[in-house]
C-alpha cells in the first residue's frame, strides 16, 4: 500500500510542477522520470506554487518584501529570491501516516538557509548528496591549511534536496511547506 501511495504522490508532484518546470531555462532543469499512477483514487492532493520576492517601498520609504506569483512567462534574474509553497491535502476519510515530501533544489538555484517553514507536526531534513541521504544539519569535512580535517556546516550551495516528514496527516486536513531559493 505504501508503494502505491508514494507512486501516486510522485505522479502528483510531477503533474503539479510540469508546467512550471517546462518554462525554466534548460540550465535549471533537472532530470526527471515519468511516474505512473495507480487506478485507485489518490489520498493526497499535492500542489506546488512559486513566487518571486519583490522589494517595494512603503509610505515611509521603508523597504517591504512582497511576493509575486510566477506565471508561465515569468523572468527571473541572478540573485532573485523564489519562494516555493508545497501544499499537501489529505482528501481521504482516513489519516495518512509517515509521509515524506521530497523537494529537489533546482539546478541554477541555491537554497536559502533556514528559510523552510511548515504547518502541522512535521520535521525537516536536508540532503547534500543528491537525495540519497537526509540529515537535520548537513556537514562537510574541510582540510585546513595546517592539514587537519575539520567538520563544518555544509554551505547553502551544497544543499540538493529538502525533506518534510509528517508522522500523520489527519483526514480532510491540509499541510503547507515553504522554502526559498536564490537564482545563482
């Protein structure tokens, strides 16, 4: 049952993001595979939306951050900040347990450290190895000028994926996950 559900989730994510990804420059696109859905009704509805950060001045000439929805013809430039919102809605009449929401960081983008937020009882972990493993605080080993090896926090540029884990999603409820990336 878990494999069918996860296949359905993968297909939903693929379908939800297809129009957004198809309009990105080729250098930003990642390899993808086509997932097939089962014939059963899916229990989890997923929607991925993207917005671009826009700085405006208010009446007192103070900078204020606003977010502009990205459409199919959106233009982004180096250093622009994008905010992604992944919404997962349990449309079934039963709770869903132990659900992972894996989000790749697109090529040409850098994860904005500490920008991930979520609703509900979720936990977040990160990958710096292409999604093969996830940890709460990624680290790398660095060789110092004196030859010693030191473990340090991974830089933002090393992050390849985020994983939001929810132990349970109650029936007829919605979870929301957000994170930001910056165009290289």
